């Protein structure tokens, strides 16, 4: 039976983790996700699971590494500067093929920046951030409901692929309040056996969880195996939402908070007789390049809107293969673009400016 | 009475990559002997460091995992909290524990994590070519203290065990050595005590083992053991630092 | 009551031995010495030069960092 709650995005994210059976949470306070860690502090204890406010973001990701290696569903959350600290740990998770969920509630950067919402960590999330050839699934919620749904789903994805998964959101989604609905009796999904887990070598050979492979050719073979896995992820897990994109003369591409604003722009432009559409990537990795390429064949123009200096737009340009048709509008430093600004940009593009 | 001495069951067959006379081989063996005697092979989960002992999983026949440099106590925390009845221990060098991992070791101790730590202190960074460690002695020449360690420029040898002693969550701290048969036996006793206290859920335990690094001390293995006896234990006195068990 | 004396035998696995000489140094009977030959890894190794002096005390095995030494009943 579905229950309806009024929740902040941060708390919805936390509850999604609880319902997904997250057994270990390690985190450190940082604005704008402090509500999340406080929520986990209460809920994890209520559910008799493990919560640790660690000494640093470094320690938190490494506790998650340990908990995951021991076979538990584990999560850490932070915001931009803290996620920078976690990059080594993320690379290790990927190299060791350990599942984990990492939530980044983005804020203005670079450096200490500010505590306003931003999307400046797209590169960090999708192009590495950590060292080495690895990938992780990146999910971009755009509502409080999706903060719950995507976090809940992230644990199943992480276990399915034995890989870290990131939920990439921002301070606005974290702090805003919206209705949240889920089945009160919801159980964790996608539970798998973990014969590789470090549980003590009872009745089996001693195992090791590691990412160091010094033998000749061994690391390359390991990397090939990882790349094959990432290809499978790429083939199977692309998700996007298309809003009025068929037959559109201009398609706005945005995710998260910005997608909510651009959706309203599509409707405003329709009133002016402009056939606009919105393509909202739900997975930022794998990126919906195939869908964008398909739309591009019809001669449409694209306007990519982000809260950064232009990051996702590079992936759109790659997919469209025609720079003349791809425009970008962005606000940086924690500023949120308004409907008027975006609609103004569309008008400019239509006028050929 | 028949006396037998063989490679412990928990030690794999592989010959180690450690230098001749390195303390790691000895301490690895002592840990395996203790685990055999405690019948804990199927219960043990070890977290290996970054350092010369990064390949410990090639030598130990029980579950052993890797950790990023210095984060070993945090990784162990994650494992132990999920599997509280296993024997979870870290094995760390002086860079892993006393440099990059200082926050992690102090906070694991401060939270009273029910883990054991084997801290191998050889006063130098072996794996990377003999650089100065926080535990390098004053007057010791290393790759990054080319004019020897000077207090005014490079600070003092760090005494982690003594620092940890003030933490209420820390139960048992002892410093031992491997430079003589008696000290080797003491090291084994201390490790066994730490492991038993862990299984009795008595809190955080740590054994610091003064170990030789002949290669980067520029000494023969026999001379290196002599140096421990004559110089190192003066700076790092052996004995129990805390025993709340 | 007749005491049964058991002769203990000390063996060195010369391929594991790295020639650190800790056993040679610790042996109270000075029964061990460094070989003049090298093993497959190009390292000289310890040898039981005076087997009749060995009492099977085990100090060599205790100090060996490489598990090269075993001590068994000499049957």
C-alpha cells in the first residue's frame, strides 16, 4: 500500500537507501547534504544498522570499501569538495569491483565555492574524477520522488555490476520539499549472492579483494574485463526522458534541477508557437548519445542548459557531430538560470544570433 | 619430547619478495603461527597496507584485502562493523600508519573499534626507496633526509603508541621487537594477546613491532638487528604502554 | 626410568634461503655457516656445516624470516 509523505530531497534519498537495505553508512557533514547525514544517523540506528560519522570524507569512502568487501550494501554521501576527497576510494572500488552507492549533492565550486546548487561536477562524475580507466553509473534525479527511487535503484545496480554507482544531485533538490510516495512494505530489490566477499575463509580457499596486479599482462587483462563490463552497462542501462522531442525544432537538454526549469520553458515556448522539446538524461553515464544522434538526424537545433561553464554540452556535441547546431547556456557559481533567461536564449537561437 | 618446527599452516608456500633479513617475513610467520594456534584461519580477515607488505595476500592463507594507503583502519572498521565476530586485523608500516593514516588510526582507536593493529615500525619507507618516515631516528640518513634527520627541519620521531594511550577506547598497546629470539617470542605473545582481546570484545588493540630494514639502513641483517638493540629501542622503548584488558 | 632421547634434525630449504645469516649468527653451537655456492636465485644460502653439533634447539628456525628451516625428529 503506497503511503504519501512530504519530504526533502535529502531525506528522500536517505529513505531510499534504507528501503534498499543499506547496512552501512559512513559520512561527514558538509552543506548542503547535512540533513541527509542527520537523517541516516537516526534511521540507521532505528533499523539496527551501522552509521558512522567518520573523521573525514576519506575515512568514510574507505569504511564503505571495507563494508562492501564484507558483503554489505554500503553508502556514503557528500558534496562537491568532499567528493573530490573520495576519488581515490572510488577508483579503488572500481578496481576491486566492489559495489557501493555514492551521493553527491553538488554545490558551487571550484574550491570552497559556496553552498548554492550547481552542476559543476559532471566531468568529475562521468569522466573519471579518480585515476585509471573506470566508469560508474551516474543517475541524475530531478525530483524528491526520484531522489528516493534512484537511490533505491542504485543499490541493485551496484550489486548487479559489482561497481560503484553515483547519484548526482544538487543542493536545491536536496533541500526542497515535495510529495514522496512509496509502498510502505517495500523490500530491497536485486539482492545477489556475493561469493567473493571477505567473510573469513570457511569451507573455501582464502580470497583476496584487491586491485593491484603486478604480473606481466595481468592488469591489462583485468582492465579488459572491466571495459567489457562497462560496455554491458552502456548497452543496458541508458535512461532518459523525452518531453515533446518528436518533431521539435529545438531541443533543450538538461538534467536535475535545470530540467525542471527547461520543462516549463518548453511549455512557455509552445504558447508562443515554438515547437520545443526537452531531452532529460536520467543516466549521465551511460549518456543517451544514441537518442541524441537520432534526434540530430532530423536537423533539429539543441540548447544545452547547465549550472556550470559547459560540461555535459561536450557530450552533446560529440553525439550531434555538428557544432553549429549545438548551443549552450549556463550559470556558474551556484546561480540558477531562470525561465526567462532560457526562453530568451531560445529566441536568440531562432533569430540566428 | 618431539619438537617440530615448520612453516605454519596459514602461511602459503610462496617464497616472499622481502629483502634478506627483513622483519616482515618474521612477523608474517608469527601472525600465522598465532592464527594456527587459535584455530582462527577461517575466521580471520586481514587488511594489508600499501608498503612493502602490500603483497601480504600472496603469503597469508586467509582472507586478505587491500586498502588505499593509510586508510587501513577505516577499511577494517567497515569490515568489523559488518562482521563483528570475525578476527579483523590490520598490518601496517610506518608510512601507512604514522604518516598518511594518522587520522584513521587515532579515530579507530578513539571509537574503540574492536580491531587489532600490527604496526611494523622499521623507521623508513622501504617500498619507495628508503625515504624518511615519521619514525626515522634523529641523525638517521635516508633518501629524503640526506643530511640526516634534524629536529629543527624534519621534526622528531613520532610515538604513535604513546599518543594512542590517552584514548579511553584503546585497550591494549605494546611495543615489541624481533631483534633477538626472546623478542621474537614476545612479539608472538603480544599479537596473540591482542587477538584474544579482540575476540573477547575488549576493544582496540595494537602491537608495534620494531623491525629491521637492512637495505635502507645500509646494514647487513645481523648489523640491523644490532642497531635495533643498541639504538632504536632507546628511542622506542619496548614494553606494555597500556593494558586495560 | 629410561629416558628416550629423540634426535632432532634441522633442514634448510636452500631455494627459500636468502643468505641473511641470522641463523648462522644466533646458533649457540656455531653449527651453521654460509655456503660457497649459490641457489637458483643467485643467493648464497645457509648450510648445516657441523650437523653433529646441532641440538635441535630451534633458535635458527625462530629467527628465520623465510620459513626456510624445518626441525624434525631424526628418524
